[in-house]
């Protein structure tokens, strides 16, 4: 099998296969030619192998050139999608800043009682059966938080200095507080909270957590 025969066969069959294989509109892929089985390659001379390699390299360059406009089009699509995502993040962050400012103002004005005040209040600010996961809570600095560990949300620890018990509803938290127990664990006073939507956790004073009484 000579180089001329091989290249001629590649050209004849490749044009047909390229038209069938190409599914991209308006793209004429360079002919790839028929694949030569490994057994057939053994019969070729070194010059024939070099010629096939040169032909494949030329086909590769031509294919890259043919696809370049589409690659550029895809890059533009991805860039515009990134710009949309950036605008969404800007709006979300602006909303978060406004929310935090509103929380700080409400906390200063008394519109949102602290957890410490809410536990001591004689009023039932929430139904006793309300799960702590449903109690809207914020740091007094404005960030939304959930009670308990990020991986086990919805609990509030109370201690009498030696023992520790977990409250999972507002009613249970009130009952433990009425028994004289304080939020925290033995030797570790405070309320464990996690930032909403994250695994960031901290223990803060009950006076540093404020509750929203709105229906939102």
C-alpha cells in the first residue's frame, strides 16, 4: 500500500464520513479519512507512517480553525452568563445589607426582642409547639442565624451548671428557663448558633440574638 493510495482513500471516504459525522450547522469539518487498523499499519513503511502523521496534523489544524468561531461564540455565552450571575449576586448582597440594617435598627428600637428578653417575657411570643427551626433569629449585628449546630439545627442547650438538656421547641426552651436553667453547657454559657446557609458556628450571649415577631 503506497502513500498515494492511502491518502487518496482517506480523501474519498473522509469527505463522506465528515458530512455524516458533523452535526454542527454550517460547519464543514475537514475530511478525516478512514481509520487504518493496527494490523494494516504494520505493513506500511516508515515514510508512509510519517505521511499519515503529517496528514493528521494538517487535519487537526484545519479542524481547530473551522471550530474557532464556535469556540469564540461559546466563550461569549459563558461570559454573558457570568455577568448575569454577578448581577444576581449584587442584588442578593444588597438585599442582605438592607436586611441587616433593618435588623440592627429593629434591635436598637426594641422592635425585635433579644432571646434573653423573649425567654423572660410573660407573653407567649411564639406557640409552645413551634420548632426552634421555625423561630426567625438574627444576630444583633444583622446576620440571620439558626439555633444549634449547622449539621444538627433546631436545638438549644440549657444547663443548671452541672447537667445539660436540649430544647427543640419554643415551649421546651421556656420551660427550662422557668426552671432556672440558662442557655449553654456546663462551663460554656451562651447560645450556639450557625449562620444561615453555612456551616459557620459560634456561641453568643442570649442578649446578642434577636427574634423576629413578624409573620415573614
